[in-house]
C-alpha cells in the first residue's frame, strides 16, 4: 500500500492507516509522508500539552479529557511521549493501559512515541505527527510528556496551552518553580485535590505564577469541566505573535537535535579539549559542515 493510499484511508477513519503513517514519520520516510499530506490540506489542529512530575496523574487526566472531548463529538488523538530505553530504544505502553476505556473507540487514537533521547523529552517526530493528525481529520491532539524536570519546558514549542500538573504537598509547587516549569505553564492544575495540603499548594502556586490554577480530582472527573472552560478561554486569546514564537522555538529545538547527531561533534569536542580549537570556532565549523552536507 502506498503512502497516498494510507493517507486516503486514514482520512476515512482507518486507525490502522493512521498508525502506519505515524510509524513512518518516526523513520526515514517522514519527508515523503509530509509531501503526500501536502500543505493545503493541513489545518491547525489544537494541541494541548500536559506535563508534570511522575505520579501526578497525567495519564488519568488525559483520559478524562479524552472523554470530555468525545462528549463534544471531537475526534481525539493522544500522543504519549515516553522515555526510550537506552538499550532497545523502545517506548513504554503504560499509557494505553491507563486509557483502556477509550481503546475501542474508533474516534480516539492513542499512540506512544519514544523520545529517543531528544532534548526536552519530545520526540523529533512529534511536530510531523501533529501535522499528519491534523491533515487526516483529528480535531484535537493531547500531548502527554515524560515529566522529568526542567527540560519539559520544550513542550511549549508545540502545545498551546501547556498544562502543568502537580500534586498537593510534597513541595511540588516549589520544586516546579525552581525547575522553571511554571515559567511556561499556561494553566496549572492541582490534581488529587481531595488530599491534605491541596489548598496550601494552591496558595503556594498563586505566589509563583499568574497562570490560572484549577483544582482537579481526575480519577473522579471532578474539575474537568472547569479545566475545559479554561482551555477554551486560552484558545480564544491565541495570537499570531504567540504562534510565531512557538514556531521559532520548534525550529530551533529540531535544529539543535540535528546538530547533536552530526558526526563532527565528537571530533570537534576532542579538538577543544586538546587545545587545538576554541568552542566558538568549533561551533562555526560545525554549522559550516552541516550546511555543506545539506548542499
């Protein structure tokens, strides 16, 4: 089956074809898939990013949001970016287990994407995957990231809004502020709000961020309606300036990933350590070598 056939089938609702296309954009056929999708057919699909420390309830919250968007009649795609195994390169599929309620829904696509060591926890294939999902008719993309620290701020390059999920107590609010995660939070959610310390956590967060703060009990669906209203309000305030900023961050992030993979990096690093090059000249040489390869 050709890529054009896969695109046509995915647009008529074939999850198998959609999954195959997403597999291809993770590999060497990414450009071919994007060429078949075409620019004119791509609509700007809303991307909602959810990040936060492990155990905060990200997948439970995503599952609740999927249900809420399905009630609106939306086709929903979930991209769960998992850390790659340093040995096998494989991604964990725990998100599919936690979102089992939606597995048999033909209008919900749940996909694990291995981060493959990409800086910030976002797979290099994610921007292409989002473009494909928009082209084949999905109405919203929920992007769940690994949630491992400061590097998670890269989610802001592809998602709007970026939702930072925290738990009551345990110093999550303070740690998130120190890690810089709150700086890119468009919405902050305190999950498991029935626990002791939830109100204090909200007060601590109000001192650290101007972003809207939502209290949530995702496992019971409590607060999801408020979160949806806040997301809708945020979408209405989006602007070309903010879209340009996201595009710029995305380009720079992907460019950095390409530079890190260049074979000259190790050689130039050795030259700097041995005193034969300074870092500034080495950086210029790396950029020049990369440009020559593109030519």
